[in-house]
C-alpha cells in the first residue's frame, strides 16, 4: 500500500535520525522548510510530526519546533493493539547488558518456531517507574532470520525509532497480528534481584509474539512484572439490555 504524504515525511525523518544526521536534542527542519521541500500544506507536516511524537522519537520545543528525544521511551511487553503508540503506556528504561545469542526458553522457542537448540538474539531492558524504581523486566527474542539482517539489534544502545520500525525498514516485514499469553508465577533469583523484590515474590508474566502477514514470528517478548506494581485496566463497550 502506498504511503500518504505525511507518512512519507515521517519516514524520511525517521531514516535521517536513524542514520545519525540528527542526534538526541538536535532540532529538526522547521515546518516551513518541510512544507517547501515536500510541497505540502502545513497541516500535512503537523500530522507527520505528531506521528513521530507518538513514536516517542521527537519532542516539541516551545517556540523552536521539534527536536529528537534525548530519552527514548519503550513499552512493557504485550498490549500492542493496532493504533497504540509508544508514548501510550511507554516509560523510561535501562538497557541491561549487551545483546547476545542464546537458546531461548522452550515457550519462546515454540512461539518463534525454532528447532531444538536453535539460538535467537536476546535484548533485555528494565522498564522504570517515575521514581526510577523497576517496573518490569522485558526480554525480547528475535529469530536469526530477523537478527541477521538487522545489525543494530546487536548493539547495546537504544534504537530511537523503536525496534518495530527498524525491523520493518530493514526487512520489509511488519507486525500484522499479535498474541499475548499471561500467567502468574514466582520470580526466579535473577529476576528478583533486578526487580528489587524479596523472595518469594509473585510476578505477572506476559509472553507477547508479533507475527507478520504471513504469520512468521518477528519477535517474542517476555515481560515480568512484580505483583505490587502490576495493574491491568481494560475499557470496552457493553451492549444495552433488550
């Protein structure tokens, strides 16, 4: 499907940011410059910037326009419904360690369709609450067919545009369907230490899988959240009684 003009502008800026042309805190081209460059009305540029802002990629600077976000946000695992944004439910995070390749747990291997002993790329982040204390431990597993063509996934630094956008740009594959499996168990010793809870500690676990239109897995995330900060709210319509 062809991209609309505002999507083309937003994608062009994402690519320029990803390439390092604009770094954290740098001002982006003005709305006037973008209007002239793309021969569009101001409303189209505003819509493009709003798309980038919803991705957590840019922030508004009073009287100056938009700049690249200095502290990228991420979301806990799961709940990636169509139309959701990175800043909706997103929060600061800390990257843990360096991405590596390992044999994932059996549930993750099954979700990714991996054979016995097959490795995947592992990226781990610790989501933080406003006061800087741990909110959720999230481990993302990427199958080799994705990781091999997306070298930045192996980098320890954050991917400002988000892994979903980056993977789509590098592979042409995008998430069309998601599956979340939720369960409850006790934290293991490593999880308890990172989440700063005393054992035994109950945790909520969500296993999230994103599939492309051909139902090939793009990523499997496992989010572990301690019970004292876990909350799940869902708003939905209800029919009138007849």
